[in-house]
């Protein structure tokens, strides 16, 4: 714990706090949360809350697992991060952002201001999620993906008329693909490695690796040139 | 009141608190709020605040009515619910969501994380509003409607060049219709019973009952089949 | 300071507080913040926080400048406003909204609920930003502009594959233009004076003054008539 204690800190006795953790004001740390060394938690953040599920929710039973925030990560002001999530080393969860149960965010990634990462989403390393993005449950985001502001995903073709045996299908975003601002992905879309989805596109079919797509519905209009591949920028 | 009092609870002496109400940390309950039996209020929620209106606002004078939260409802973390709203029994107002003055939400509904319900909106029972939805002032949402993530509505064709006598026209969403993620509705749109608006559609004309529409602008492409009607799922 | 002090107020000793400032509960005021006379700060607002920048961020070094909130402005519930921003007299920063470092908002403007104004954005006077809007870094918004709900902007054509010497290009919104709800602007777009962008448009080329554009991509479909020009409404 910091000395002196941060104003308004509500810290569960079962939380585990590493060396050099800093707290802003009015932070709430629920039971079982584990904060690694050097983690920063800013004003008004809520860590380790349990889900509130509707009787009709498909998110599944509450996971008893703890929230784990690895060393050097930052949880910014008014962010809400659930019990059962895992935040990688050095990753930034932006102001007013939201990460649900069983979401796993890799090291060195950024979840932008106000973005929402639903339950059971897996996000890789060095992923850059801009402002106001929505990643639906069961999405997979591989390393080095870029998601532009207000890009969003869906996972339920039926919109809550779910037949027996139906499985929610989130987005699959392969390594180093880029999704433009305001893009909409219908359920189950896979975007290939190094592909480029233009701003405002509505993506209704899978996007091949390195393809450039745009429009409503999105069509392939070209290929990402060699000089834009990620390897040129590392 | 819970025993012991929740940390940081700021509770107006004129609030009425039912049996078995639970409070998270740093909750603020303003004057006149009525919380029914078994209501849950999570960390950082603000209940019963009064509107802050610009001189140019069309939302109308401050209503002196109280916020009423009926039995068993949940107000999740960092939600803001205004004075003069009414939240139905068992309804969930999600984390970081927002409900304005004179909005009425029926029983058994869900307002998803970060969604905003403007003043004078009426929402029925068992309505499922997903993450990041925006319902503009004076909208009507009937029972059993589904609104996908980031769907949004508008109510002012003039965009603030309002002629004398002009009336804002919100969306009218009839019983059991479904609005896809990221859909945009222009002012005054009515979507018929059991209709289906595809993800990413821009809806510029009314949608007939049971019609399936998609695209920009949205066109009718089919009809909802019998086996997808709500009655098959209850 | 108000008498008695607001509950949970965390006030830096280096903040400067004018006459008649009112604080809600659990407000946090960081170092150097200057609040003019008659400013209102509502529950849970965070004022003067410093940015948390990723190593890959293009937002530039932390500015040591203070947050200045001019007389009569309102910072609503759970808003986050950064150090180095300036909020004009009488302006309203809505509930759950977000204003970053070096953003300047003119007098008499409104930033709607949940909207995000990034670093180095300049917003003029009497600008009306509705709910859930995103203004990307380095945007310029002139006086009397209207931005509909969930309108959004982008500033990076490369989506993080930034060549040497590349400059981010935000939106330029000229005097009294109107941007429809859910509109998407690609990087560097300029919208001319008194132009009208329809709801749901994806704007991929500059919009001439007084032009009416709609669709994906947005095309010119007409001209704003004389009787809709701003001068008729003042």
C-alpha cells in the first residue's frame, strides 16, 4: 500500500498489492485482485467487480477467478475491470474503459478511452485499440492489430432469437491487421493478417490476408503494399 | 441502509431506501430518490442528479419528480441515472450507462454498458439494449425489442436550426423488432413489429412489420420467417 | 471552497478556486487547476489529470500547463478533463465526457454526454456537440458547428504505420456546418461553412461550403437553402 493511503481507497483485505503500486483517489479494489509491481491505478477506477448477468445473458456463470494486473500496467481514471480478467505487463487500460470477466489482454497493448472489451475476449501483445471501440464476447485479436476509433464488432446473427446449439461467433482479427474507424463487423468475421479495412466499412464477409477492403458492404479494392507491412515499422 | 454503511456513500436524507438494498463504494444518492426492496447499486453510481441544460436545450424545464428504482433492479458501476426517471423491477442499468430525466424503463429490461437513454424515452419490458447504444429523446421502444451494440437514433432533422413549431421526432421501435449493431436511424423512423434491421444499416424510411432491411440506405431484402418470430422463443 | 466541504472532495493545495464554485461528491481536483467564479463541478468528476501515454503514442510530451475552467462553466458528473485543457465561460462538459490535454473549448459550447475531445483539438464558441461524439487529435471546429450524436472523426490514414515526417490530420469543421449523427469522417477532411452532412454518411472527400452530402461514400446532393442558414436563427 502507498504511504499515506490514497484518499477514498477501498481495498479488499484479500487483494494482493505489489511493490510500488500507485493509487489515485476513490479507487475500489475488490476481493482477490492481484496488482503486480509498479502498477498504476488512477482516480475512480473499479477493479475486480463481479458481473451482473441478466437471466437471458449468454455470458455464462460467474467465474470465481481473480483479476490479475501484471507489472507496470496502468488502469486509467474511471476504468472498470472485472474479476477474472488478466491485463498484461505494461498494458494501458484507458480512461473510462471497460474490460469484462475472462478477457485476457496481452503485454504492451493499449485499450483506448471508453472502449469496451467483453467477456472471453483474447487480445494479443502490442495491440492498439483506439477510443470508443467495442469488442464483442468471444473475439480473438492477435498481436499487433490496430483498431481505429469507434470500430465495433457483433457476435449474434440471431439478435437474441438463439436456436438450441447456436454458438456466438465474435470477430477474429489476425496478426497486424488494421480496422478503420467506425467500421462495423457482422458476426463471425475473420480479417486476415496484415489486411486493411477502411473507415466506415461494413464487413459482411471474411477479409483475405493483406486485402484492402472498403464500402458497404465491404469489397476488396486492392492489396496492402510491401512498404506498409508491419515489418517495415519495427 | 446497509450495516455497516458502504464506504463513501453519500445519501440524501430525503431518499427512501427499501429493505435489503445494497450499495457499493462511493455511491451518491440525491434528494428524493426511491429505491425499492432488493435494489443493488454498485460502485460509483450517481442516482437522482438533476439535468444541466444549455440555454439552447430542447429538453424542457427540470422536472421536480424523483427517481424511482423498483424492486430488484440493479444499477451497475458508475451508471448515472437522473431525477425523474423510473427503472422497472428487475431491470439492469449496466456499468457506465446513462438514463436521463423522465425516461421510463419497464420491468425485466437491460440497458447495456455505456448506453445512453435520453430524456422522455419510454422503454418497455424485457427490452435488451446492448453495449454503447444511444436512444434519443422522445423515442418509444416497445416490449421485447432488441438493440444491437452501438445502434443509434436521431431526432432532429434540422440539426439545431429548429423552425417555430417543429417537434423532435425520436425513433419508434415496435414490439419485438431487432436493430442490428451499428445501425443508424434518421429522425422519426418507425420500425415495425418483429422487423429486422441488419448491422450497419442506415435507416431512412419506415420499416414494415416483419421486414428484413439492410444497407445504406436500408432496403427491404426479405421477411422474417415464422421460425424466428418471438413466440417461438418464449 | 464551499462550506461545508463537499463529501469526498480531493482538492490539490495548488488549485485555484474562484468565488461561488460548487462541488458535487467525490470530485478530484489535481495540481494547478484553475476554476473560475461560478463554476459547477458535479459528482465524480476528475479535473486536471495528466495523460498516460503509450511509448508509441503520437500525442507528444506531457504539457505542464494547468487546466483552466472559465467562469460559469459546468463540468458534469464523472467527466474527466485533463491538465492543459481550457474550457470557455459558460460551456458545459457533459456527464461522462472526456477532454484531453491542450484541447481548447470556446465559450458557450456544449460537449455532450460521453463525448471525447482528444489532445490539441480546438473548438469554437456556441458549438453543440451531441452525445457520444469523437473528435480526434488536431481537429479544428469553428464557431456554431453542430455535431450529431455518435459522429466521429479520424486522423491517421496509415493506422499506425506512420512514415517518417507524416503529420496526423484531424477534421476541419468550418463555421456553422452541421454533421449528422453516426457520420464517419476519414482523416484530414474539411467540411465547409454552413455545409450539411447527413446522418450515417462516410465522408471521404472535402465538403464544399453550403453543400448537402449523404451516403457512403458521401456525395453532394444539394445545397443548404437560404432559410436554413444560421443567420435566420439568431
